[in-house]
C-alpha cells in the first residue's frame, strides 16, 4: 500500500458517520436534536447509552485501526517513520470524522472519540490514564465537555512526562488538545454561563 493510499483510506474510514447512521436507523436526524453534533455524546443524550456506547466504540476504532494497521501495510520498516506515518493516518481519520466526505464534507463530530482511538494505538498507557481522568471528571461534574477538555490537558501532561517535550507524540497531543478546545469553544461558553447540558439528560431541539 502506498502511503498516500493509507492516508486516503484513513480519511475514508474516519468519514463513516456512525452517529448519523444510528440516528437515521432510529428515524432521527441528530443534526437537529440535542447539540446537533454527530458525536457519541449526542447519541447518548438522544438515543440512549447502548447506542451511544456502540457509536463511541466505532468512532474510537476509526482512529485506532488506521494507526495500528495501515502503516505496516506500506512496507515501511523504520520505527520512526512508522510512528510518523501512524500519526498522519490518525490525523486523516480525525479529519474524516470532523468533516466526513460521505456527508458532503459537512459538520461531523468533534473528534474526541476518534482522537482517543488514535492515542490508544500510539500511547496506550498515557491514554489509559487520560481515560480514567475523563471518566472521573464526567462522573463528578456531569459534564462530558469538561471531561474532554480536562482529558486533553492531562494527555499532554502525561506524554510530556513519559516521552519528553520533543517527542512527536507530545507535539501531536498538544496540537489535538488545542483543536479540542477550539471545537468546544461553544461548550466553554455554556460552562462559564452555567448553561451546559449535563450528561444523562434527554435532549430536544438543537442547543445553540
């Protein structure tokens, strides 16, 4: 497999809109319900935890599978190049999730679950710590957005400690952390105003 094919395949896999498919199967357009976001959190809120969990796992797999398998299919053997190619495939998958070609490059999810899958494949220990913090924050606060924001900071810190500030993994985590904050800017505003939706509450029309 040529590296370009690996990147395109990663993007196409990331573009599979699991949340949209789940909503369509339930007769609901999730772009008009809840947060209007095609991510696992909105699926949890609108369609329930079973469907939400399935979508989360699928979205995470969209990030993990390209990172874990596609670089090796290119025939590359150098460990550093394999790492960089895996990171590139992960970014392509995240881009597909955020702007899926199968929905006309329209708005997809915010990329948190897919990013988690990418880092589970790249740095499982750091991601396990991050996931534990995410779960604790959501459990205590009830805010998935706060958990996602906190987790992005924790991942950067853990990778800085484990890999060093010059590590490609640290740089990737730093960049994606900034991206997570940017995609959650509306959530940050609602958190500041005390208007953010708590996890587990049913959602109606799109929140603005």
